[in-house]
C-alpha cells in the first residue's frame, strides 16, 4: 500500500518538474504577475516582474496611487535543459492601493545584455474596503499577504516593538537633546508605513540629515537577538523648564513570518506546510520624560539673548569713515555648537543720531551629529549727524554647558568718523538739524506760554488700580497662603500618632474623671475609685506611650525619669494608684474624703503636664 502511494507521489512530482522545465525561452522579455487583480483599499498584495536574464539596471513603475510596503525584493533562479543554462530574475513589491477605482501600474524598464526591455501595464480593480479586512489574493509561489491579524499568524509585542531613546535624561533649557527612534523585530522586516511622529510640544525640533536609508543591524537585547532599524533621529531644544513628556511614536511594520495555516494541497505539504505570510503589524512606543533645568538667574547678564552651547563671536563694520546720511553695515557673526538657530539678534546701543533697521539674518547650520555652524546678523546703520562716535557695548554673552556658567565674549570698540555731507545729502542733514532745533525751540515755547497758576479739575477716581482694588486682588492670595500654612502645620502636628495621643491624654483623662465625679456624688466609693484608677492608667499609657497591658511600676518609673518628672510627683502617682487598687479590692476597708482624692488626681495630671512642657 505504501509503495503504491509513493509511486503516485513520485509520478506527480515528476510531472510537476517536467512542467516547470518544459518552458522554452526563445526570447527575452519582462513578464508581470500580481497576486490578485481585484483588491480592497489598503489591503496589501504582491506584484512581481520577471526576465530570463540578469539585468544590469532596472527602473520600477511609478507607484503614485499605491503605498509601497516593501521592495524591490530580488530573487534569482537558474535552469539547465539539455545542457543549456538559463537564468530567471524576479523583482517583486508588496503594495496597497490608496484610492478606489481602476488603477493602472505602468511598465517596468529593464536593461539586460545591452538591450532595453519593458513589461506590459497592469490594470487593478480597487474596491472599497470592508470593516474587517479579509485575506487578499491567491498564493504567489509559497507566500501570501495577510493584513488582518485576527485571521492570520499573530505577532506579539515582544516580537516587534519601537523603542525611543534620549541622549540624556536631564538637560538645561535650550540644550540640545537627540531623540532616536528604533524598531526592534525578531522577524524578517520587509518595510514600514504610516509613521506618526510625536508633536514634540515644548521643544524646537529638527530632523537629522542623511537619515533616509534604514540599515538593519542585529542587536542583543536581554539575551535575545533582534533586527534593529533606526528610522528617525531628531535634534530637540527644550523651550521651557520642568518635566516634559515626549509622546509615543506609532508605526506599521510589514514582517514575514511562517504561517500557522494548514497546507491546502500536496505541493504545500511537500514544500513546508503553509509557507510564509507578510503581516502588517501596528506598534507604538512608550512615552518618555525629560527633566529640563532652568538657566540660573544668579549672575545672568542683562544682554543675554538665549545662546546655550559653545560659541565664537565677531563684530565688524563695513565702513569706519563716512559722511552723514551714508549707510554702513555692522555685521555680527555668532558661530559654534548649540542652539544657534534660536539665538535672538543682539540689541545695539547706538549713539544719538544713528538710525538702524532690523537686521538681515543669514544662517549656515549643519545638523549632522549636532547643531553647529554660524549665524550672521547684518544691521544697516545710517548716521545723521557729523562727529566722532564710538560703538561700544557689543559684547556677547551665552551659557556655556561645559562650564555651567555664563560666558561673555568681549568685542572691541569701533570708532566711526562721520563728516558733513555735501550736495543733496548735506542739505538733508542741515534740514534734519534745523528741524531738530525747531522741535527743541517749540518745546521751550510751549513751556513758556504756560502763564499763571490754575488748577485742573480732578477726574473721578476709578476702582481699577485703586487701593481697594489692589487689596481685593491680594487678599484672596494671602488668605489662601495662610490656609495652606495652617493646613500643613495641622497635618504635621497630627501625623505623629504617639504625639497626638500624648497631647490629648489629659483631655481624655479629664472626660473620664467626669464619670468618677458622678459616682462621687452618688457616694459609690467602689465605682469612684475604679473610674479614677482607669482614668489615671489611661492617661499614663497615652502620655508615656506605654501599652496598657505593659503598665508596671518599673516601666512607668523609667518613662517618668526620661521625661524629668520629679520624684515627689512619681510618689504621688504610685500612692494614688495604690489607694485606688486597695479601694477596688477591699472596699469595706477604705476610708477618706472622695473629694480630696478627686481634686488630687486632677492636680496630679496638671502637674505632670506642666513638668512635661518644661522638658
């Protein structure tokens, strides 16, 4: 029986191999195949281009209406028929349609053996996707594309995940922090799609240069090897202090995993169960926090413009001798490493009669590894009056991260010589001087024509900015602060349970003595002495922090001595306790004035309270 089955299998395999090897390759051409000609929007399918030669170059079609999940994936096979050898080269892509309708995939151009070849265009009918995506297409070779994890091989969060890392967990305000996003996979990574980066609230950010090509590497994490691809590197500069949160990054990965489906025919069983599946996996990184330290206010110069890093500084004037109403350029260059892109223009303290305009800013900044370069502030300045002038106060201050202090780079003074202009420029200068003198004289005339004493009517006072308004604005704040201080004091006072019991011991004992006073008025001596003894024992237990069951003469004496209670008071305590115990167990033998015992007990508690406060 087994021999018959083996003969049938061997016969079918022979027929299968013969069918494969019986294809005649009379000419070279590019053929195209798709896993399905009718797909849903967003569902991945495979397209493969094949040629019977090894191409030197190839140009893929324009996938403008499709998302490319992976590709170009290249494979090569070799056949020998009757001593003749031939090659088959296949280029495949995993793609998904973006929109509905009949979409056409253009030809692929291939150069092989010095000749040009191209495939035929392929039309794809795209329909609207269902709520639950179904398995797409037919098998292509031994692989199939599956998008719905519920109906396919599942991928866990331990197999594919994103990790966000910071170059530092604590930094100064304005200091550069590098954020690196990496995807980790224990499976074969085929591509990425639909990346959603965080908004980086509270930061000024910029992507690193030259991060387009993702190179996979193998990294060992907790004893497990992963394929790791760095898909994003961002340079950030925090704009506010405190604890800032970098929100998660979302990403869809296309991974290849062995299928858990049963083989559908003998060929799948022979070549290895159900083959492999390309699975789209959605993954999300965890949020990460960064502590941003505010720049110190101590010794902070008034001319600080926000530079944080390590910088050089240069100031130069295009002209040092010129005529009135002629312009010159004052160029200020800041260069180095740090948040150079965020540096504000320095403020100029120009002599009177100098006009300046907002500077023209030009940058030459590189983001390869760290933000560095130069920033030029070009001021246009026009002197209106002749004379000798000194441009000073042009020093530059920044916060040095290495020294953790403010550093001021001094700038040399610049001497500007302005001579009177001639011609039209001179006339303009004279007009300017004349107008300036007229303005000064007019101001004097206005002051001069004010004659006699007169009173201006006082306008009605307004509530806004009045004393009452200020008081009502400040009073709630003062009241709130007072309540918070009292609340903190109250919580602190009551957080120690032992201390609270000690403070309330006298009050509790006096409440219990009220019951003893009632028994005294009823002349019930036995109950009276019982209440007094109970009140005194409870008081000593709470005041001295001794459990009620451990109250003994030795423990009480030791606690009283530590609190510096006088020997006389100690003797009075024990005498009172002895008298109460004797009265409790031998009531017929007790004699004495109950009023005196009651008053002595109250006085004894007051004495202990007074001596405890003096400690």
